[in-house]
C-alpha cells in the first residue's frame, strides 16, 4: 500500500537496580527470538535501562537504528522513573508490557515482579501525561508478548500516519446534506493538517490536465482492471484525466506532511461541469492507500485512512443505508441463520468501493443523479461509478467523528457481509452485526453520527479501540450484547 508509514519496531528492556539485570536481558532476547519466528522485525537495544543515564544511551541506540515505535519491556519490576521517562523522550508511539514468571521452580532469584511493576509504571505515565499502548493483559511470556507486539505494530502505524497526515478537501457541504459536516479543530489537536479548497481550484487544475500525455497509460490500466465490466469505455479518458489531477495536486501541495487523503464534493454541480461522476477514480486511489471520501466528508476520509493503516488493506465508506426486506430475509433464512432481521442492513454508496473488495463489479452510471440530470437520455455525465456486490466476509464498522461541540467520538462494531444478492444498484452489500438494531438506535442515532461508516474488510476492533484510547478519545461506542443496556436504553421496552 502507498501512502502509509513503515513501522520500525524497537525493544528496550528495563530493570530495577535491586533485581538482576540479566533477568530482563535474557527475557528481552527471548521476545526478540519469538518475534523473528513470527516474521516480526524488531530492533533489540542492548542497553538495559536502570537509571536516567541509561535512558539517554538507549535512546541513542534506537534513534540511530531508525526506530519509530518503541516497546518498553519490564523484564523485572523496573525503575518507574527512568522507564516512563524513556517513553516521554522517545519521539513516537510506545508500548509498555511486562514479563510473567516463567516457572515455579525458580521464584527466588528468578522472580521478576513485573506484574507489580506495571502498576507503578501506569501511575508514573499518568504523571507525565503519556498515553502509551498498554494491552488488555499487559504481562506475558515471550510468545504472548510477541503477539502483543504484532498488534502494536498495526496500532503504531495508525498513530504515525495521523501525525503526518494532510486532508485535502474540495468544496463545501450542500445545505441539505450537512450530516457529515463537523468542526475540524479536533483534527488539528491530533496533529492532522487540513487544506480546504474551492471546487473552482479543482476544476481549473482538471482543465489544465486536458491532453496530458499520461492519460492513455491510465486508461489502459483502467481497461485491464475493469475487464469485461468495462460497460462505458468512452468515459475512461475523462476519469484518467481526473485521477492524474488529484495525484498531481497531492504531490504539489502536501508540503511538510508525508501522507494525504481527499474529501471531495461530488454533486450536484460536479457532473454538469466535469462531465462524469468521480466514484471509480475514488475507488482506485482508495485501493492504493490514498482514501478519497465523497461529499466533502473530512472525518470520513480520516476514518478510511485509519482503517488503511490498521489493516494495510483498502477500506470503503458506505451509507448505513436501508433495511433488508422481510421477504428477502425469509427467502434466505439459511444464509442469515443466527441473525435477527434487525441485525441486518444494506451498506451502499454510488460506486466508490475498490474492485478488490467487490465480489463482482462493472463500470456503470449513477442512477439517482441520472434521474435528475439527464432522465430522458442515455447516461453521459452520470457515468463513472463502480457497481456491484461487496464481497462476503468479515468486516468492522468504524468511524471517528467530532460532535457539533468539537468533542471527538468513535464507534466500532464487528460483523460480516452475507453472501446474498442485494438486488440493487451501487457498491452494495448486506451487512450483519449482532444487535445492530440497538446499536443503530443508541449509538448511531442516539449520539448523532452521520450516515457514512468506514468499513474495514476484516475484524480489527481490538486494534482500532486501542488506537482511539491512545488518541485520548474517551467515548468509543460498540454494539453491546442483549444483556447489557445502553445508558439511555428503555429497560421497559
């Protein structure tokens, strides 16, 4: 994937001076060996931190090695001051974990007490206003710790990406479609840069790319990708021109940032001026790691980028759109087994989902826009969608959003796409999430979330939840089980 950070992990062992330092060093080496067996690359700093001078030595080691995500490992109780100073002075995300005891046959000189040391570390981390990643159960054997490090690698990739991200938007929200609009100040608080532009800026740049010598090569790429689904080949040169326009804009304007996403207005005047709908181009760039959110959804673009970094796979942005009809539910009872009708919904958008995430897909036209813009003629300016069924399998619903009062919130819910024909248009699929009906009412509706949901094509709730906590987002909603009432849920329903 393009446009995402490369994580360089490093591990530093710490040791309280009244414990044998060799205990931490030996346990650290075992973790590195376990990581190697699992294909996890990690730099092993040889300095074991016992005091503040050791902190400086260890930092010199990891910085010289290019480490940008640090595992602080309590191989024994650990020195709470130096070990938390290490995280404070390290310029990147950090993780704190400790060693579990290895055998009942060696609990005299071989006992490390890291179980106790993590408690002291947590207090000192709070004194320093630090938010490192601390796993749900942060002590373990070498193999257990290496599994935690694998999660941390994905978490760190998101944190690093957001710290060097620029959102480029084009155009304001339409008056009657404000649902995705929200204050952008909280994004600056996360270290994200935002560059808001006029649609005229985009249109002018697009026109300047007319006849660009790169257009034929992009058209050929599109033809190869679409294959037999290339229903409207005549629109491809316009789409290729637009794709080049966005890529050139990103390169020319990312400035001090390293990574970019787009949030672009795509209707109602886009079609009449540009002469197409941009959905297929949005899908292609998102599939390469450069999310392009439609409808000037800035938080949607950031949401997609978080998913991209967490999974290293393309995301999509879909409307939580419509219910599944009762007759469709009854006719496919075996496929929906284990789910209530209210656990189901259809996720839809015009045609912005990457082809790799589709069961089948073809170039088509946007039917809703066609009704209004060119109802009595063959599609022309409404061509450009990628339509078809979204592939079945695991998904995670996720969104980062600001309230009107500029407070960040998030939600996470794991589920799946069911392999049943949705019998409709657009990029669309039938989604199943346990207790979706209650989640819809008490999180999505109750907390005023917009209709756009980020979709990860795997279960990645554990990573996304940890990221939200590292970013300081306290309100993270999820699909609570039936025996767990939401705060405002009516117990007498």
